[in-house]
């Protein structure tokens, strides 16, 4: 499986190591390069150039595709990613006055951490053969 297939296709399975690498890179970009944050791109779309919006959309797609594959590796449907994306976009971990928003954000973070440590199924499942990482 080549890097383009790992990052851009939601089909198949991916192990913990590639998933962790993509998640760590995504979090580093989100915390280091805030203008690339998709939420900021939507909020300040009039002042941010088109390239930033395109890069943000690509980053979101890569995150969704690799998360779907990771859910596949642990034997779950990729549709679980819908809830995770909703939690990421709806939640606000800094909303001290809104505990529900904090809880939603915590759900998204905990789910990502769980996907980083949960081993994939050792046998073939409906999403393909096991991966070696």
C-alpha cells in the first residue's frame, strides 16, 4: 500500500503506527499553524486565501480517510467517523462555561487516543486482511 492510498482512500485497513503518525502530524499542524485550522478557515473565509482553504479541506479529508481505515482495522464501521467528526467540529475543549461542549470535545480526543492504542483484529475481517503495523 503506497502513501497516497494510505492518506487519500477510505477503503481497507491501516495499523496503529501510520494512524498515530497522521494524528500526531495533524495535531502538530493544528496547534502550530492555526491559520490552517479548518474552523478558522470557515470563520475568517473572507480574509484567508483560497490556498489555505484548499489545504485545510485536504487535511480534513486525510483525517477522515485514515480514521475510517483505523475503524476498519479494529472491526468497526467507518460510519463511526461521522460521530467523531461531529464531536471535533461541535466540541470546544476550552468552553469552561459550556460543559456539554467540553464533554463532546473530550469524546473526540478520547476516541482518537483509543484508536491509537487499540490493536487491530488479527484475522481478516469484512474490510480486508490484517495489516502488519
